């Protein structure tokens, strides 16, 4: 459990070679120091049998925690280091030994069977066609309905990439994000999640990886979060040291 307000300038969402990232935990910490952060959270993505090559393997968790904990001491005079876990809604793994939890959902749940939302665009479209008869709004409703419980399910301190379901929808390419069905779906999830008091990420990873020009969530959703009394925190979701705190100077204004 962490109080994000006490962390100063921070980036708590990043992945390393323990998942599908390209840099080591130490390289991420050094980059965070160079960028002048007060706190860096080196995170791993919780294990799930599905798409498991993208996630930390269960047997690597103790080594990952020990490595990040050693960095806390090594760089104590330069930066505060935390060890985090991005806990997928459908992971059943423990979050013990981590300093904080980012609660994220990456799957549709159709009758107990889960289907990736963000693996790649082709897979995403295939899911929409086969599981939702081509109805993007029905897919979005499915996503937000599950997401509404992400804090309860994962024990999250931070809510990850709230509108991940729009990853391939830059410029409303596939569906209208002002459509009443879409708006109602996310508002219902927001209403439930805001009651938890946990901050929502402004996640710039989707920009650094070239999928969107705006971070998650959309500016409409950010406005709604603020109107409902919710809070926000910047995160990079970086998979490479060069993207730690990516475009934080630009998106700071959204806070
Ligand atoms: Zn994620
Ligand atoms: Zn992530």
C-alpha cells in the first residue's frame, strides 16, 4: 500500500527484461535518476498462462524482487525505488512482497473464456467479429463491466490504462467514443472505481509505442474523472529505459 501523493515526481509503471521489456531494472532506475524523478517504480506484469511469454514467470518473482530491493539500497541517496506489480484482473498469482499494485484488465470475458484486448490489431478485430458479432459497443460494455471490479479483484493502488479497449481506435477509426452506449459503459465503471479513491493512470506508453497520439485515458474520460472527484497519476508503461517518464512534461497539464 502506498500513498502516491507522497512520492513526488514519479513513474510507477514500466516493464523490464523480466517481462517483455528490453532493459534491466537497473537501467530503468538509472534513466529515472537522469530524468530527475523522485521515485521510480520498477514493475513486472503478473503471470497468466495465456500469452505467458509477455509476463513474468512465477519462478522469477523472488529474483526480481531481490534485484529491485538491492537497487533501493544502491541508489538510496539518488532516488526512491519501489518494486511493483501490474496485476492482471484474471491472474490468480499473489501480490505479496511488492510495494504497490497496478490493477489492469487486458481481456474480454465471454462466458468464462478470456480473449486479449491488446495483443495486436488483427487479433483484436478477430475477437470483435467472432465473440461480439462485429459490435464494438458490446465489446466495450463487456470490457468496462469487468474493469469496474479491478480494484476489488486485484487490491490495486493504481488503476491501469482505463480505456485500453480503444488502443486501435485512434481517431475513432472503428467506433465512436461519444456514442451513448460507449459513454454509458465507461461511466458505469468510473462510478464504481472512483468510490475506491484510487488514482487512475494517465498512461503515455500507448504514444511511445506508436498506437495513439493521446495517452490513456481519452480527454473526455479524464474530464469525467475530475468532475466525479477522481485523481490521476502519470505513468509511462515503458518497455525500454529511454521511455521512462515519456512525455511527462507534455501531459503534466492533464493533472
Ligand atoms: Zn497493461
Ligand atoms: Zn504495463
